[in-house]
C-alpha cells in the first residue's frame, strides 16, 4: 500500500479504533447477541480471505449460512450470539481458489452471488469501461457516470466500446459454478444477469434480470436459488415486489448496519458491511465488526457535509 495521506489517515483511524477498545466493544456487542453481522467480499486474495476467517474463528464467531438466517427469520432457530454470514458478490474466477478452498478447509459456509452474463461471456461490464477509459477511447463515460444513466443508455454506450483483442476471463465459467456448488459449504445466490443498476431499468428489464439469472443458475446447479444481492446495493420497492413474486426469500443490500431482529422482518432488505480488498487487515477488522463505515460516514458528513446514501433511499427521493 502506498504511503499517501489517505492511507496514513486510514491506518491511524484503524489503530485508534483498536487501541481505544472500540473493536473489543464491537466484538462484545456481537457476542451479546445485539445483532448478526453480514460481510460482503468481491475478489479477495487467498491471504486476505483466510486471514479474515482465521481472525473471526480466533474470536469465536459462529459462521451461518443463508438457510440458517432464514430459519432465524422464521423463528425456527433462536437469534444467535456472535454470528456472522460471509457473502461474496459477482462470481469472480479466483473465488474458487481464494474463497471456496478456504471455506472447505475451515468448514465455514459462504454465499456467493453470481451475475450470470459474465459467467457466459467471461467478463463484467465495468472493467471493460475502465479499460476503454485507460486507452482513451472517445465518447465513453466513466463507470460512475454509467451507474447514473437509464439502463438502455448504459447498454448503448457499452456496446460502442470496440474491444481490442481478447480480454482474460474475469468471471467463473459454468464448469466452475457446477463444481463449487457441490461443496456443502457453498451456497449460490443470484446477482442479476447483466449487473445493471436496477432502479435505472424499466420494469420489464428489472423483471428479466431477476428472473433469468435465477433460472440460469438453477439450471446450472440443479438446486433452487432463494437468495439475491442487489448490484451496487441499489433497489426500490419495485425490486422487492418482483423478488417476492419470483419466490426469492432473502436479498442483501449494502446498507452498513448489523442485522437486528427487526431487520429480519424484511428479509429482502438484509444489510451488510463491506470488506475492502487491498485495505489493511486492521481496517478490515473494523469494517467486519461494523464500526468503520458508520464512523467514516459521520466524518464525511461533519467535515465535508457529504451524506453517504445507501441502497433504496437515494432513489426514493427521485421518485
Ligand atoms: Zn456486484
């Protein structure tokens, strides 16, 4: 990691959180059963992922699966103490080596959410856009701008990108999906087909995204798919209604709070904390314990008057 101001600041913040007992208190709150933690990864290195798992095991966390969470939500299992759920978004190629092998070794459940188009084509849309911007292809907005335009416009702009040569596969292929689904520790969920920003889609597009990804995944693995993660954490009430209609039972957002009993009354809006690949282990400990993002957001608001908005809320204001 480069020693720039931002990294030194983050390093200092993590040290402060650890030395002042904030991490210890956060562990205690989990152990007292105040909430269940859910964390999402994307494409961590094996070292990053295994260090996180070992740290959680050392602190006596109990790893739960989506099925466990559902049983808890339905009051068929008691609300647990010190529970954590590991989720992984997108379905990156390296997940088999870096996540699944570690999960099998330590016998811990993980839930991986798959964007099915990338499994079929090999690549995700945003690395393609980043690459086009790096080589200065004209008329291509950056990834953040593309997350704000109507879905049809996003697709039109992405299709304009002329690919130079074949890019290395980024997502798992169908054989990998089939193989990892055989592990008793791996649970697979849907993450749409093309990984759009759902509130930017028309009703028909949104329905198609949620339906086709479930159907493809179920066909590949031969098991029902009951869980879902919103790409970018973005959704509206419309997506909740569609998920209900399609018999999804759990859906995960990116709202950084613990899962309290009342959150389980809305199982299609389960909050999660972000693990940041490339950050220090200390920062990620603070992230997994749920104290990093709330404090960072408070800091941003106090110093820059910037409000960090998550999931559905930023879209509800527009509609
Ligand atoms: Zn994603």
